[in-house]
C-alpha cells in the first residue's frame, strides 16, 4: 500500500491553498478530487469578492483569517499574475435604521483593523444613481479571478512536488494504530470503478459541500461531534446595461445575510445577488443549481431600495451557488470550524467544516495557519 505524507480531500480554493502550504512546508502532498476538474463546487459559484473583513466577530477565525488572507491574496495575485482589481465597495443606508447598522459595522471593522470611510453627501458624488442617506467606503475590498487563483495554487503545489488526483472519490478511512498515531488508511475509487488504498500521515478534510459527509466516513472521533450538513442556495442575476457604480455596492447588513448586492466581474459586467434559499436536501448530489427566473421579482424590490433607477426587464438569470452551512436558518452563524488533533484528540486528522464566505478571501491564511499547527 502506497504511503504519502499528507492527503487533502477536495480541490477547491481552500483545499488547494492548504495543500500548497503543506507542500511548501516540506510534506509530500496529494489532493483527492471527486470531479474531473479542480474547483467545480463552492469555489466555482461565488461572487469572486476579496472581502475586507468588515462583518465578522472580532477575534474569530473568520475575522482573523479574512484580514490576513486579504493581504496575502493581494500580494499573491500580484506576484503570480492572477487577475484581480482593488475596486472598493460602498455599503449604503437608505434610512435611519440602516445608518445605525452601518455604525455597528464601522465599530466591528475598527475592532478588526479594517479601514473604512464615512460618506454622506459624498455618496452622490461617488455614485449619483444610488439613493442613500449615508454610506461606508471600503477601499480594501476587491475582486479576483477565482479560477486563475486555483490554477496558480495548483501550479505551486505541483512545483513543490505535490499532485492532484482528479476523478478520485474518497469513500472511507480508519486510523492505523492507536488514535491515528500510525497514520490513516484511506479507501476510495476512481470514476472507472477502480478501488484504491493509501496510507497517509496527515489527512485533511477540505471537501466543502461534502465535508460533513466525509467527517462521518472517517472512523475514530465520535461521529456525533460532527454537525449535520445544511445547504443554502444563492442565485445571481446579470444586469443588462450599465451598472450604477464602478465599485461593489452592498446594502446595510441584515443579521448574517449581506443582502442582494451589486458585484462586478473583471470585464466590468455587473450582477446582483445572491439571495438566500435554504434547501431541503441531504447531499450535494441532490442540489439543483438552476436559477428560477421568478426570483427576479424579489431582486427588483431589494435593489430599487438603493438604486431606484433599475429598469424593468434588466435582470437575467445568471448562475447560483450553494454554501456549506453547519447551522439552520433560525440559528446564529457559527465561526469556521477547524477540528484538528488538539480539538478531537486523534493524531494527523483535520476537518474543515462550515467553510463558506469568506473562504475564498481567507484561503491562503487558512493554509498558512494549518501548515503552522504544532499538533500536525
């Protein structure tokens, strides 16, 4: 049975960033990916926004890794020629209640060390088409080519001696020796139905939408410690015509949902989204990614609160994405959950659960943090 130093399950942006970091730290690394290409899941269906770190509880993993990851990502994209743009973002308030929400956001951003600027009358100069009593300007928000980023991460991984095994499905794993001290025996199969086994020293579950299922398929830690998977779909609509601003535009935040916002791609095409639709499915295979054109009605209403000039018929269904939640719709959003040996007591095993937004922004910082853990 072949043995490798580290096996990462999932070739999304976080899995690739973790694998790259482990390889650069001197480990032999293989990434196991069930699909026939990298980054076809959560990483392929998002806003491609580089988040500043405004929204997350000070001191949380989301806050720390987002702020650190943002700095690393801008530096990495510039060095590796990954297309990106520091376009900035306006967070707008259309009434006094939303202005109070902006103040809370500004306080949180200050605690996270994120720069913001208050705008009042200057909002009209920055984006005359918007209706806003006040706004916050986030100069460090940006956008990035997520696929180009993943291609660069894969290239770095392979240059460091690592590899990506596509069309290779993880089935199960069990510890070798007491509490994984001898490593982990991993079972899987290829798309051709050929079974394989590997012995690994370090096993990292970065399976995104599949992460909770993978956690339960690994013998060792008490399976009841792993949360049930929940899935929240967000649909996007493309704007035909000119955008009302040359930056991103978000409404004042509502709880854990950031509202229907304006994002731009690197070609300047504007799109709005995502909305929030909790799915009654138990497995990623049951997800329907089709965008319901009827959802546009709620988009028009939400967008016109801050852009009243949105023309009728200007929104067309674009795409949807699904977030790997580990909580329900009536529960507070938890922090990123990284369970390693220090948390569950089993050597060489790491689970990354509930890694949704700002996972793209945080990816390099997550890889850095995992590679530096003293318990691996």
